[in-house]
């Protein structure tokens, strides 16, 4: 099947708003620990660093508060919350059935442009995993998750998964060893290949293997400090 112009257009993201730009920038600072757990930052500092107005910064902070990244203390500033291993185990329990729903929706609704994008993102993740560059690897993983969410064509599900993936990404940035990047990429690749071939049983089996891997890796983090 050929990719239609409509499918290509549907796969494009609209330009981000100022609030989305602010959210992405502050989230990246927290995930990468440029804003470390326990750090206190002011709105004014963020306005100056990001060269954005107070309104988009406040909207971004409200979203970050909703997913547990920050606490807003009037007249004191914005506190970056801690990363909690037990909370992440709970998050994995919530994520697994939703990941399966994303997968099933993508298989049933994803167009050829969606599938092509998923394969590109999966190949990119596998490639950068070998380089063990933490920042590049997690950027590629975010791209893959976003592509899967778009392929599902369910706005409510995509919004829910975006928040859960952000929380997972923050945890893994701190705790996932670089020598496990390639194994994680292989697990994701198996899921994507199941979606791409419209093989639901293969994709769901891939999710099961992925979450066994993620659960084991999370439990190992109970015995060690953050890696960065």
C-alpha cells in the first residue's frame, strides 16, 4: 500500500504553543536532572532562562504539578519533587494495560504513514542505544512513544500516556544503566514489529516481555543510588 497525502498530513505535529514549548523545556530540565530533585526554582528564573512570558511558564508548571514533577509554593518558588522507585512500580502496573490498548488501537487504526514513522523511530532507538548516550537515547525513546500514541488515533489515550511516559522517562533517566539500553530497544522493537505487521498476538507478547524487563530493572534500582 502507498502512503497517501492525507495520512502524511495526519502524522505531522502542529507547531507547539508557547505553553507547550515551556513545558517541553522544563520537563527536559527535570528529566535530565539539570533541575535536580529537591531544587527550588522561581518563575522569574524560568522566564529569564527560557525567554518566555510568565503565562506560558505558569501553564507549563501547572501541567508539571499535575504529573508530580513539581510542587508550587506561593512566595517560595517551585520545588522539584523526588524520584520514587516504589511509585514507579505502581506506575508500571497502570501503564501495562494502557500500552496494550495503544498497541491494539495502532494495529487497527494506524495508517501506512503511522507504521512507517514507527519503524523509523524504532530503528533510530536501536541505533542510538548502541552509542549509550543517555540524552540522545531518551530523546529517541520519547519520539517512539509519541509515534505510537499518534498511531492509536485516540486523543484521550494519547494525553494519558504522554503523562505516564514522562514520569517513566524521568525515572529511567536516573536509574537505567547504559549497558541495558540495547536490550530495552530490542524489547520495544518487537512490539513495533508486531504493530507494523498487524500481528496483535506478537505485539502483546512483546509488551509482556518489555514489562517483565522493566519491572526487574525497577526492582534492581531499589538497591542502588541514581546513576547520574
